[in-house]
């Protein structure tokens, strides 16, 4: 198997390092089949004695065919009892022979709480390798990036301890706090405007303020801007809209206002900040203008692209980014998860709709469960068979698949829940469009709310209407990304037999009850990250959902099978609903949220 170049050593020139990395990528994609079999063999050989593999009868056999025949394809729910044992402190080799170093808290949820993904120390190295491939690829399309800086808004989030003492935190928090990030050797590609101390500050206001201030101070040196997801970058622009007067004062005087109290942040920022009345005046003039169209290239004139994920649900932010960015290229570089990092985009300047991620064959062992197409009739509902799974190199162009991974950290044939479509190949390695995440109805930031969860929350909230002899007859929902931050909107049609007016307070209670009932990722986004705005209920006039049905039927839906959609995205339908709104209400306050999992807090 090709050896990954040691990206951390600084022998050899910067160009040579890029070449080495690209050659490595060339080699592993050319030999994708051999590499994948080797990875599977390595994972199984290391872990052959672990309880999970024994339980499933692997019996010391690391054979590829045996694995394919014996190992079940699983979801998080199947693994939960084992994960809970590890979280509770069982240190025996349950899933993995190497010690589980921590849990990565996924934005996917189970029972309303974040999923806990086991990880091992060496996984950080594997993930760093993916990061190190991004800029050599980018350099082929946008040269000289090493001569400027990246203004990236990066954040850490709070961490918790499991009852057994393991850390549980998001994957990026784990990465930014690791020596791979903090002690990275000098590399012009990781030359960011934000000092590490500002990224590593847990207070989200201080972190954002200081990162924005440093980005503004160094505005002409900035060649690229970004955040992980589009929603995060838009949040940063919104922050600037609110706080530019204070930021300009600090730039003018070369002082840092007293709201920034973290001593490490203060010290790091003061190394960069110098009194600059001219720059302050320039920023002030731009920010005062009525239109913020093109504010990114106006304030950071040498920006060549915006580096954010705009595939999947994040595509809803493309119009906003195009507005602020004046059509600067939107670049999606990578596809990754808490379970495993997956792939990179080899054509980063392509349109967002054309983004395809090449899976990196060394990250884990990948299999693919074909997803039946709409036109395949009743067959599509047949339960999958594990024999249907195909290997990385055997996927077919144009076909959709659900991704299944086997990782070094103890996941075996684990369904990630992402649906991917084969868009092409890089040598033998397939390239995928991200189609969607299974069962996600609503998403604004990293939250993922499914229909069942939404339904349970709505049913609970609608009981507030009963004292007014009113009931909910129909509802649907919409993730409104046009507000900053975006928010969930619910359209309610109500049937009331009495004349009593339902007070505003009651609807506001309904909004809050829904928010309280949604999963912890949603509530964290509302409370801690403030990346989701208050939930809104729009009451629509009676007969609106009949009109919705008429519309669907006139567009070819079957009258017998018609069900009101629980979530809508299509603009004409949203217009139809909005035209019939009689009143609207917002959640009056944030729902409750505390770091960690509910069961740990009560213990
Ligand atoms: P998490 O579980 O919080 O680590 O989130 C991982 C999930 O985020 C993936 O399984 C995808 O559903 C989504 N995701 C990650 N990267 C991308 C991307 N580039 N485009 C679309 N969705 C992505």
C-alpha cells in the first residue's frame, strides 16, 4: 500500500511537499481496490479479538469473504448498548483493541441526544492527512495562496465527560485542541488571521469578536475566507453587521474593549492590533452603506474564494453567500463526519451543484448499499440484503447508494445515513455527489430534525389548544434560511368550535413546547451557538391544506395516496402557504439545554 508522505516534516520544499501529497493521492486512487482490501484486513487483524467481532462469529478469521458473509450491517441503535458500556467505564476491548481515547459527539441524534462515536488516538493522524491534501489540490486551481492568509471562523464547543470519565466533544473541537492543530509546524497554508487563542476560546462572543477583529485588521492580506459550514460563515457576517461600530473603535484606537476578558485572547489579539484610523474609517464607510451586497470583496479586496460547505442542506445558503460575496467562487473542499473522514473535492472551483467528493481509500473501509430509484416500482420497498452491498471500486456511475463504513475505531459495516450518487471516477476511486441525509426534514445549521421527532413535538404542543376547543387539523414545516439566523417555521391549520380568542401567549407556549421537545443539537444551536432563531408558528386560514392538495394533484400526485407533506421546500408551495397566513407567533425564549447527555446530567 502506498505510504502517506510525512506531511509534518519540513524537509523538502513546499512545492515538493505538494507534489508528494498529490502523488500519494494518485497512487491510492489508482490502487483503490488493493488499498481497500488491505485496510479491511488491517482493521480486522488488529481487532480480531474484540468482543463485538467474536460475538458475530468472526472467530479469528480476517478473510474478506468471511467478513462479507458474517458481519451484519448496523445502525447506531444496534451499537448503542456497547457504546453505553464504554461510556459507563467498561475498558475491555468491546469494539476496538486500541483504547477508545474519547467520544466524538455527532450532530446525528439517537433518542434526542447526540450520537457518541468512539475514536482512537491515531485517528487524528488519519484525519490530518485529509486536511493536508486540501491545499495542494487548491493550489492547482488558485496559485499563490501561500502568499496570503486565510480568514476562517473556527470555533470550539463545550465538552462533557461520560460517567466512565471519557471526554465527549465534537470532532472539530477535538481536532483544534489536539497537538495536530496547536503544534502544527509553520505552513503557509495554515496561516490564518485568527490566532489559535481566539479559536480555542470557549466563549462564543469573545471568540467571534476577536476573530473578526483580527480578520479586519489584516484585511488586505486575506486571500481566502471561510468557515466549516455556510451557516457559520453567514453568522459571522451577521455578527459584523451588528458589531462593526465597536470593531471600528478598537481598530481606530488599537485597543481591545473590556468585553473581551479572556487574558490569552487579549494577549494574542494585542500582538496584531495597532491603531489604524484609516482602516477604521474605510470599514466604517463600507458598513454604513445601505447595501451590503458584495461586502466580502469590499472589505477583503484580495479574496479569491469563499471556503464553506454548501452541499446538502447547506445549499439553501447559496443565494445569501452570492449576495455578500458578489459571486466569488464558493468552494466545498471536503466531506467528513464524526465516524470517519471521507473525501475531498478535486475540482474545487466547480459550481456547487457539480461538487463531487472523491473518497479517500485509506480513511476506512467503504461499502455501498444501493438505493432503489423512484421508478423501480414495488421492488424498492424490499428490505435490503447485506449481499447487496458493493465495494468502493464496484459502484456504478449515476447510481445512488447509502454509505456504510468500517473504521479503525470500532465501527463495522456501520450505516452513516448519507445518500451519495456516483458522479465519476478519479482513477479507480469513485467521486460522489452528496444527495441528502436520510430522514432529515428540517435543518438550519448542524441540527437534523426528522419527521417523527417533529410530529411528536407538534402533537405535544397542540394540546395547549384543547382548553379553547380548538385542534390542529393539519401542519407542515419549512426551514427558513432567508432570516439570519435561519429558523423553523410551522404552518398550522386550526379547527375551533368555540368563538373564544386563543391568546398570543398560548401560541407562544406552543412554539416553546416544540423547541423543548426537539433534540439536543437543535437546542444547543438555539441556546449556545445562537445559530438558529426562535421557532415560528404561522396560523393559516381554513382550507389552506385543501389548496395544497389541489396544487399537488394538479402537478400529478395521486388523489388516493395524497398525504400532506410534513416539510416543504418548493418555493411555489411556500408562497401558497404564506399567502394564507392569518397570524404568526414566535418562541418567546430559548429552550433548555445543558452540555452533555441528559442521562449523565441526572446521574
Ligand atoms: P457529524 O455527524 O456532526 O460529524 O456530521 C457529519 C454529517 O454532516 C455527514 O454524515 C453529512 O451528513 C454531513 N456533511 C459533512 N460534510 C458534508 C458535505 N461536504 N456536504 C454535505 N453534507 C456534509
